[in-house]
C-alpha cells in the first residue's frame, strides 16, 4: 500500500511538472524609469508668450486685428475691456501672417521691431523663468504676471455709471487663468484680470482634517472683464492694451518702460495639448458652465 501511495504521488508530481514545462514562463516587462510621465486625464497644456514692441506699433495695433476673431467675446465684455484699455480676441485655424512674423521674428515688416520673450523677469520684477509651457488641471487656478510692481498706482476704472478711482500700494497686474476641458477635445479658457497689491498675508484653510497655510497678497478681481473663450488645439487667445487709453488698467497691465522708452506687450495664450479621455463627456464637463 505504501509503495502504491508513493508511486501515485510521484506520478502526480511528474504530470504537473510536464504540464508546467509545456508553458513558457512570462516575465512582466518592467517600465523604464526614463519613460515620460503621462498627463492626468483632465490636464491641458498651454503655451504662454509675450511679444514686446514699441508703444503703438502698427503691426500689433492695426495689421494684426483684421484677422483676429473679436466676435467670440460677448459685445458687453468687449465694451468693458475697451473702456479700461484692453483689447482681446481669438485666433483659430490659420495663424495670421502678422502674428506669425511676430512670433517667429523673421521676415518682419521694417516698421515692426517687436521682440518675443517667455521670461517673467522681462515683463515684471519676479525672478526666474516663465516657461512657454504651462500645465493646468481642470478648473484649477494659475496666474500669469503681466507687469512690474508699481510702488503706488492710482487706478481709474470705467463703469456703466461713470468712473471710480482708488490708489493701490505695491500694485501689480496679473491675469488669472482656468481651463475646463470638454469630451470633444475643446477647452473653455477663462482669463480674469486682477490687481494684486499690498503686502503678503498669511491665511489658513483646511479640509479633511488637514490645515494649509497660504501666502498671498490682497487682490482686486475685475470680474466684469473676465474673458471666456472656447478653444480647440492650436487656437489662441490674444490680449493687449489700447494705445489711445493712457493711464488705464490695460495700460498699466500691458506696457513697460525699457531704456527710457515705453513698450507695449501682447500676451498670447495657445492651447497646445489636451489629454482627451472618453471618461470626460460633454454632459459631464459642459462648456456652458465654468467652475
């Protein structure tokens, strides 16, 4: 009996070994540590550029705009922007020749001496580079600094009922941006001009039992001048100042002095890439509702 039991077990082991031996052993392929990180499904990539030119440059103020779609911005918002010295529009499809010349800095008309910069040190007094690529998560706030810090800035803001004014200490122009991707690959981009001023303050916020310390300066949000634009990949939003509105908010946000000469700035924000995912359907992330 013992011999039969031992023999049966040996036969079973041999049978299993033969079965396993017929199947190749597969090793899981290890991912390379050099593999690029994948974007989160709700992320978008923006290219941010500043073009600097002599104040009143004809290319930036005249030749460019016939090929820019200003109608995508509601007429009431355009009116408020213009009253306060801003001009904005959307470029879709073919890039206008004037804008292509400004961005590539070649074959430019002789009357234009614009220069391109992606360094925040050239548009304000903050240190370090501002990269041409900016990654945003859906609905999350980011900021673009557009001016240096003014020691004291007297601001006159035009409203429907007239003009109101206030003086701000250590004031700086900032454009807050948020992006809301839709399931079809488009993105609704929100640009909100803000005036940051005064000293940095500390505030506390908490959620889920954890506290966070935030350091920020007080800000005046110009909600009535918020720009909403629906963009497909490759399309752009343009924002600049109006030369015929000296001393306006747009003037303070998008002009600067260099070597004793006044320069005008053109801010260009291009939708470079979206991480399109079937989980994000238009019914889930509608373009008609900003967070």
